[in-house]
């Protein structure tokens, strides 16, 4: 084979590789854009009224069209919050303050309690159908899998949002840096994984959905982030202020128990509707 022919073949291979790489990157970006649009329709913001306006407190996302919202369990411990969604504010009731498992309850020396920082609330006073996310049925995840989060992280928007919900969700993409197995100590059955993401999160991010960038399927709920304390000069030349800066590591709790909860909720809702119809027809 001549030197010229070898050079031509080499150039063709490089060009093909570059073109394939660009095409794959473009496809990945398109998938993320589309999945983000789907998830964005379903996320809500938890806000609190303060003297300076409405402050972003946390994020949540619809998991059922009746107005059921999943968020982090520690968020619902606050009693003065409202949900902001599409320029409206809603009161809500807490249906589940957290989720968890008790393993080996009858074997004290091997009894194990797992509490996941995941809660469900229901919007009050609104008769409409809300767009909900698709929850994963997976329980196991691998290191290195791509993942994204979308939430009202106040450093990416505005901490004080005034009297209107002119707030914007912040998208972050990374990988699963660690998956921590939660399993029954007797049966060894895996009940779910806590995920550690190489994504920055902070105040306002709690309750954000962590989802598959390709499909929008939600893998977990952002529960906490690793922060470092830094004392920085104040804006008015006063004493230094404590600022908590994220270091790019975020914890995420699983959503697999939400599917069981939704199945139970749907059955209860159906039975309630059937009972109401029966009572209405009998009174006629």
C-alpha cells in the first residue's frame, strides 16, 4: 500500500471518528433538552414569606395528576411554606413525612431501620390535572451512569423572588459517583440505593428530581449536599458572614417506594369515588 493511500485512509478514519463523535454528542444534548422539558413541566418551588419578599426554600415535583408532590422529608417539617407553580401559590397537606423500611423486626439483634429523606404532599384547593414525572422501577444503579438534576437552587436564580414567582430552575448534569446499597440483613434482598452525585447543590435544591438525561425518568430525590463553611466579608463592612459553599457532591434518596405508595393512593381514590357515586345514586 502506497504512503499516499495510507495517508488518505488515515484521514478518512479520523474524519469518520470526528463526525461520529459530533453526532453522538448532538444526540445526547438533544435527549437532555427534551427530557429537561418534560421534567420542568412537573417541578414546583417551596417558598416562604419574609419581610424582604418570597424566599426560595426547596423544590418538589409532581408524581400524580391529582397534585401529589414528592420532595425531601426535611422540607415538610417547615410549617410556613407554600408551593409556587405557574404563577400561583398553593397550600398543601402532608401525606407522608418520610419513607423507610424496618428489617428483621422480630430479631432484635439484627433489627435495622432505614429512613429515606423523601416525603409526599398534596396541593389543596385546585381541581385540575397536573403533569407528573415518570418514576423509575429500577432499584440498582452503577457508578458512572449519567444523571441530571433540575431545581430551584437559589445561587442559580434569585434568593428573594419578590411577590411573583418569576423564578427559574437550574439544570445540572453529572454522573453517579457512588451508589450505597440498602439491603435486608437476613434475606440480603436489595431494597434500594442511596446515590451520591458529582453535582453541586445547595439551599433550594432539596427535593429536586434526579433523572436520566436520556429519558427524563426520575431516579431519586435530592436530599442534601456537601458544603464547606467560609467566613466572607459582609456587604456593609461589618463582621464577616458565614457562607456555606457547595463542593460538588450531592446526596440523593431513592424513589422506588413511591410506586407502592401511588398504587395504594390510586386504589383508595378509586374506592372513594365509587363510594361517592353509590351514595349519590342512592339519594336520588
